[in-house]
């Protein structure tokens, strides 16, 4: 059956867009390549201390439950859009779905499959879930190698492998690109020692650790006593080709720092920054509070290396006369947002990339330049969770306008 | 500590430095101090501090920069340049500043000497019979000077002022 | 567009809603956004009236109906707001279906904060922008460089939009010869597309930025003008500057004229002077009160991109609202038993959503009601009723499931859904629209009926869709625990825990701790 | 393969051991070095005074090479860096190209900047390869422990080194040493600058920069510090005694050039490789290799 909108990407933007469209009576199909919906946000921790820190991560759960209940939204996980062609005003999409899965009702977490799987990461527990998933990308079957070791060993018969992709052809009247962002790859910044220097992690990894519970459970062994955050790793950095602010990282790091301080008051926290960007309404008060128990240093470190005992050492110049070499148990690289290639199959005249490499949009912020194709969320530029939702609402309004017009034959 | 009056500084200076070959990046600096943290000289001699030199140039402290002896302390290791997120290419900026100093303020005597040697012999060291005999002994071909090209190539130096405070400069 | 469906039994009876009023929108605030919202709404078959304040400039060719005046009073509910407006000639009474607050921001000057006198060469940033826009010139100085000093993000933090303004002012200034701009600042707000690149561009053009971590610059004035004294942050040297012009950015906030609307929402003291709580529960332009929408400054948004998005979001919100049908089954909406009601008006004062009105007796508007149950619990007569959600399977078998987990449908319910069945084997989950529907009495009843332990899981403070629903719940848990204690029971059998939809581990932890505390009972 | 050998100023006068060992090892590995008599200074010493003077001086050498249509192999890091930088600038910046050629014209020279400049290590790495070297080794240096020193201009600026080695985690020299059968030590000050660049300006500061590495290598038990640049040699070998004296630290770190080490592994004698010109004799090293 023809859907009105094909939403590519089932992250917070795609889900909130589907919900808004559904409220406006517009049907949609969300195609998500991972075996679950939610995108990056599904790995983010709730940053509430005693009170909510307005990070917006819990919005995902809210939208997931709403979208699951909505009648006119189809959810397709483990799926990719294989081809996309113009068909008059409409589009024809070929969606490939390979839904190998572990049936959670049957699975008893014995772990046998994990032991026998020949590919690391092909079976995995995401941070947000106690259930086991099969990665479409890593499972051997996805590259055409027949393998059913896990299915054979499972005493519960919980593994359902789907070797061949199911092809689903759909016709849609509009397309929304909600493919989100990629985190900046900090291995490009060799000076910062990731992942060579033990204890150097990214802000996304820290978020995921805190989501799962605590430092011990994240195979860190011990709870760190001191943590440093390095801001602007891959942001505001023309040398790395990112001549823009990623907008979210100050908020993320300060919230993470406050969350850590709340859970582990004894951990010493330091944030290295360039400029602190406003991220909420009572920003002055938030910043004052944060500054009272977090050490803020305006400096970009030159180097992070491992000291004799294997701890990360940060070399920086804080403004005193001499350079400092500070030892931490953990250093968090607050990585920026960089464009992700949406890999839109098929070519559509008018689509473009903006100065920073994100999908271009016209003045209204969501028209991607080709009639019927829209872009929303971090695919269009760095955005916080709430900004992604706002952008999705904007996209919903423009999609509705577009559909109204095409229906009237304009 | 006497106050520096910004009104008396030279706002044109930063543009002058930026116009020199290699100086282009200077004005992109946003003061993150990574350069100083990466500099191997600064911990040894506080007078040489990349962020401060950039800052002084940006503020138009022309005299204080060009007539200083610290600008000659850069070892050209490119440490600062490699860590700069804004692509200031500070090693090259230092050369631009030194070039300006050479034009209108002062040159350490050692460098002047090097230049005259170069102009005279086409190389930093005069090659005499002694050197070539030594080479011959170990089985190496002789070195022949081609100084004539350098007379054409390098113009005569116009400005040569004594820095007046060259305590740290000495010939090697 | 015919407006929303208004078949509520009591709405028909009490409010006598007029169909034509329900599709009319009142937009507060002229500026450009008010007019634009009117245009977008017009395309979606909503008629708007844009209200300009008496001192606001009037556009030449407005594409919407315009009224200039002040709001005296607003009352009513979505679909049927009564608005009293005082114009220069008279006082009018009109009906509107929806109200959109789109006033421009209130700007508070920072000049006084620097303890200096406002003089000819001193400007607020917005004034200076207008001055240049209208062709204003900088003082001529043939003999020397002119120096212009901008102050940004000092004495109170500044918004991204103000840095955008500053940069656009610099764009204009750059064409002038022998002019040196200096920017004194704390943090530069570059979190907007292209802004950091523009900041870089102006550095390249020669603008000098001083970033202070502490020790703001001091300005001294005498008859010769102003002198700025400061310690240069990167050099550590004492410096001074005698600028020809000084420009100060301003503190932005919502306009004062939101008061009549804030009065409509009983929970507004929690988020005033804004119209929207700062909470991810309120996406886009929605406020706790159905039918009232907050655009831009009135919800704390100042940057142009978000403002543009808000303009569209208003239409989405109004369209959605116009399609919404009241829940007439009674399952999800509170209703008043008028036989028991004694007109104490507690419910009216406490409804976080402003869903309760009084026309000869308290009435609950079914479209505005969010079924949080705050009124149900607080009504001293027990005259209001709302039923728990019916869509979560729970046993009433206290023996097999002696632990009661009372969850909010917006957070705890989702968290509980992620918990392994084993942990929940002896737990009965009771889902409410909001933890605010938990009463001390009901908690005691669970114990009376044989529960061994009770956990109430409400949203974190600041994340409650009913503003203070979970705070009330926590307080009531405290009362109940006190009563248990006095009655000789262990109060530790009862606990409140804050939870979000993505923190199942906090619920698990609470259950495990409770179990270990009560295992000997 | 054939390439032009660029000696620069210092190597052929002060570091004959480097030159002789480079020539011998290259020959043994099938590299033909061709000399151009007219090659002069690379221009680096002029950079502080006038960048353009530096560029024309470098360009003169590059133009001579371009006329021969051969690549340049330089022994000195600073020479290689300078020539590489100027070739890059002339190749990519038409304005500079024109300016430089205007000044080269009276000499009858012209430069497009297409000449490829490599230091000897990069040449070995790219043309012979680690495996090629390992295969050619006839006398593996088992039991020898060496500390590599890359030098700043070997690795940086990184934009001129794309596709070669990483300035943060370099490996080429270590791998080249390992290929001889010797053991490589890693030490904290591996990437330290020698300080040679400002020896002429402040000996005190320069010496202070060199001391840490000498100390660490000496303490590490390595048999020698392996260099590839005569500038670094001035500091680590030439200044070593002075540094030891002024700091009061006991330093006796033998300093060798990589081609000397390579030559030993290829079966050449220490005599052939000019070891007698090394001021601090790597006695232990030679004892292990030659007995």
C-alpha cells in the first residue's frame, strides 16, 4: 500500500517526525538499518541528578511508545533502502530487510551463542537493552557467507536467522532524510591518544557507560578518581575540516559531569574548553553551579599521552606561566558532530550539501532541493535532541504542505 | 606594572605580518593556547611564548615584537603548527615576523654572518683544499663551490641594524 | 477548515461554544513573526487577529487583521477563549479558539551593570544596529584610528542570537577605514550554523577579541570620555583603551505582557516569566494549557532558526489540536461529582494545566485535561474521579504479587517494560497517567490489603508533564510513610523513586533494595 | 633506481661518516646516486631573514634537478624539508611560481615544482622497503639495542609528509632499524626537538632542550642513538660534552647515523662506514657486531 512518507532513519528525528505526521493524518514508513529503533539517542544516559537536566534522552522512549501505538506508522528495522526512483511525482523505493534476530522470549541469556560466534560484534548487547541482538552488518550471512553456528548451539531455539534479504517495494509520495550524524573520529587526532592511551574515551562512550550503570560494569575495573573532558575535539577546527561549532557538546559534557558528580561526589572533574555555549534557559545559573564543583580551564590541550603507570596525562597551557601536565584516570574527548553520508540510492537533481558538508536545505530549513524530498534533524546540521524534535515538527509542517499541494495538483 | 595603552599601538601591524609569505594564518588565532602547550622552548625560556607573540602581534605591539630578542628563539620544530586547530601555521608566522624584524628593526649578528657566507660561497661553509683532501681520503668526490650564482640570486642586504641588546645572541 | 469537533456533553451545555470562534486565532505580538504566523495559518484556513501593543510599530501593508491594544483579561479553554482588549478608543470582548504568544523579546540594557552613565557614544547593541541600519555614521577622526569597543556576554550571559547581531554589526563596520573594533567578552556564542566561520572571518578582518575568565574590564568615565582598564587575558598585562564608541549587548527575556496568559495556567509560577516550562515534555510551542502556544522569546527561544521553526510549529500544533477529540469514555479524563463538590476551588487552584474552570460550579474541560489526577487527590471532598490506565496487565492478587510498583505512564511504565520478567515476578505494576494521582490514602490501602512494599516511581523534578505532579507524589509518599511509622509499621516499606523512561536500572535498584529491606516481613 | 644525491652544506664538510655510509648502503641496495656539482645551500638558513630569499635559493637546486628529470634524495632533514616545502609551494601556488621564476631567470633556470624530494629514509622506505632491506641483511645486528631519533623536519609539517609517516606515532625509522635485526627501544622523549635550530641564538636554551633525550637514552641501556640529520647531530654529538659539563649529568651516549647501522647489517666494516669519525665511539655496538 502506498505510504505518504518514507522516513529514512529511525533515530529521534525519524520517530518524532513519524509521530507528528501521524497526528496530522499522514502515514509513513520508517526504515532503520540497525536491528532496533532509536539511533544514537538509544545509547544516551538519562542525565538527571536529583532533578531533570533537560538532556531530552528520555524523549526517545516517549516517541517509541507513541509511534508503536500509532496506526499509520510502519516500522522496519534491519532494513536499508536499496533503490529509489522517481515515479511521476511519487517515488518507488526498494527496501531490503534482513531481520535475523534472537527471540527475547525464548532467550535465557546462557551466552553460548556469544562464545561460538566467529565474528566479534556480530552478536551484541546494546547499552540500552538487556536483550541480545544480531548485527546485520557484521553477521557473516550478510556478506553472503552461510553460517548458522549460533542457531545450532542455542538450546532454546531462540536464534532466527534470515539469510536472504526480504525485498519490499513501496511507493511513497515524499521522502524524509533523517539519517543523523556521525561522531567525529578522534583517531584522526593522534595527539589525543585515542585509542592508544588507556583511559581516553569519547563522550559517546562515556554516555553509554553511564547508561549501562557504572564504571565497574563497563569493564573499567575501577571507578576513576579524576576525569577530564576535552571540548571541541573535531569542532571549530578548520584543520580537521570542521569550521563550525557542533552546538551540543558543551551541554553534553556539563550534564555528564554533573551527573557523575552527583553519583560519585569524590570524582574530580575538569573541563577543557574554548567557549562555553549556552544550552538552556537558566544557563548562567547552570554554569555557576557547574563551576562550583567542576574545574573549568580555558585551553586546548596539545597532547594526551600515557604516563609511566599507564594513566592519561594531559599537556595544556592554562594561562599560568608554565605548561601543565595533569594526570587523570580518564579523559573524555567531547567529539563533535560531522556529516554522515546518507547513501541515498539513486540520483535526484537539486540535492546538495551545505558549506559544512551536511545535507543542504533551503530557507525553510527542511526542503532538500528536490520536490518531495525533505531533510530533518542532525542530517542537516548539528542539533540537540530537542532541536531535532523541533526540526521534525518543522519538517512535518512542510511535508503536510507539500502533500496538500500535490494532492490539489499544484 | 605600567599600563599598555591600546590607543597607542599599531592596528596595522597584524595585517603587515599577515601579508608576509607564511604570515597569512596569524589573524585566525582564537587563543586556545595549544601552541604554547606544544612548544618545547617555552618551558625552558619563558620569554618565548607562541600565544603571547601571536597576541602581541594581533594587538599591534609592533615595537615590542620586532625589537625583541625572543622572536629569534623559535627552533622551527613545527610543534605549535601541528596542534593548532585554526591552522595558524605559527612556525611560518614566526618566520614572517622575523622577516619583518630583519627589514626594519634588527637582525642577530649570527644570521647576518651566515648570509654573507652563503652569498660568498653558495654554502654555509667555505670549502677549501683541506676539506676536499679529507673527503678524498675517505673516498668521496670533491665539493666545488658555485658562488657566482648566489651573487645574482641574493640581493645586497639593505637594513642591518644592531639590536642593541644582543646578550642572548652569539655566533656558533 | 471547520474548526474542531466540540461534542463534549458539558461543553455544549455550559460553554455554548460558537463554531466560528474555534477556528479563530489570536496572535499576540506584531514584529515580523506575528504577521508571518498569521500568513501560514491563513494557508491552513485559520483566521487570525494580530494584536500589536500600543507602542509597537505598525507595518505598512499588513497581510492580516490587526488590532492595536492591551489585553485586560483572558479566560476560557481551547476552542473558546474570551479575550478583553483595551484599544485606544474602547474595550472589546472577542472569542478565539487558540492564542499564540509571539511577542518580540524584552531587552534589558546592561549599561547600568557597568556602573557608567549612558552618554552619546554609548549604545545598546540593538540600538547601535538600528543606528547603522538607518545610515548612522561613526565619528570622523582624520588624525588617528578610531576604536570601537563591544561588550558581549559580560554581566550576564548572552544568547547566540546576540552574537549573530554583533557579527552583522561588524559586517557593516568592516567597510570603514582606520577603524579598529575590539570585543570584550566571556564566552562567544557560536552555536549556530555558519556562525563560527563568520567569527573566523572577522578575526581575519582584524577584529580583536578579549576573552575574560575572571576580572571583567572596568570602565571609568570622566569629562574626557570613558577609559576601559583590564588585564589582557592572554598576555597578563595591564591595558587600557579609550574607545570612541562603546556598544553593550543586552539581556533578552520574555515580554512582561504575558501576564494575563500566565494567570490562565495555575502552574505558571514554576516557569514564569516564560509561558513554557523548560522541560523536554513540552516540545515545540506547546504550553501546559491546551490551545495556548508560545513562540520564540515567550518560551525562551531567541535564535532566528528556531524562531522560524516555531512559526511552522504553531500551525502543526493548532492543526493537531483541531483534530483532537475529547475522550468521552471517561477513562482518561477527570470528572466532578457535583453532588459532593463544596466549591472550595482547590482543584481550580491546583490543576497544572488550567483545565478547570468555574461557571457557577467547577467544570473540567475534557480537551485540556491531561488526566494527571492532581485534582482528584487534592479535592478534600473526594468529588473528582479518574481511573488508572487500563492498558497494563496487572494482577490484583496481592499474595502472589505483594510488591506494588506505581508508575507514571510517561516514564516509569516505559522503564518497567524494559525490566526482566524475573525481577518483576512478585511485583504488581499499577500505571497512572501521572504520579500526581497517587494519594497517601491509596498507598495505605495497598498495605491494608496485604502489600508488603510499595514503590512510587514518578518523573524526575523538572521532567513531569504536569509540572509538579511527581513532586506532590513524593510529598504524599512522605505523609503515608509518616502515618505508617506512627501506626507502628516500618516506613521503609514505602518509597518514592525518580525515574525516566530510559532508567530501568533505577527501578530495578529500588525493587531490589526494597526486597532486601522487607525480606523478614 | 637512479636519484640525485643532495648533500647540503653540513654533511659533506662535517659529517663525512653519514655521507660515506649513505653512499655505500645505497649502492649495495641498488640505488644509484648521481651528484650535481652545482647544488648549493638549500636556503634554510635564510628563512629567518627573508622567506623569499630562502625560496629562490631552494628553487635553484630544485630547478637544477628538474632539468635532469630526476628526484632528489637529501641526507639532511632540514634540507629535505626546505626543498620539499618550496617544491610544494611552487607547484601549487602560481603567484609564487611566477615570482620565483622571475628571480631564477638570470641564472637560466626555470622551476615548475614537479621534482620529488625525499630524505634518504623515505627513499629506502618507499623504494627498497622493509622487506627488501631485511632480505639484503647479511649480518643481522642481533643483540644490538638502538634508540631512534627522527627529528622534527623528518615528520613535520605533516601536510608535506602525507602518505609517509605519522608525526605523532612515527614508525618508519623504528621499522628500518628493526629490519637490520637490531632491537628498538621506545622512550618518552622520542619526539623531542634537538634544539639545533636555535643553537646559534641561545646555546643555553638549545642545550637544555637536548639534555632530556640524551639522559633517557643513556639510562635506557641502548647502545646508540640513531640519527638521520646533521642538525640533530650537532646537538646530540657535538654538544654532548658541553651539555654534560654544564648540567653535571654523566652523559656518554654514542651517536650513529642510520646508514652506518644499515651498513653494518649489510656486512660492511665499521672502517668503511666511517665509524672512526664518530666522536663518541659506539664501542659496545661494534663489539657485538664485529667482535
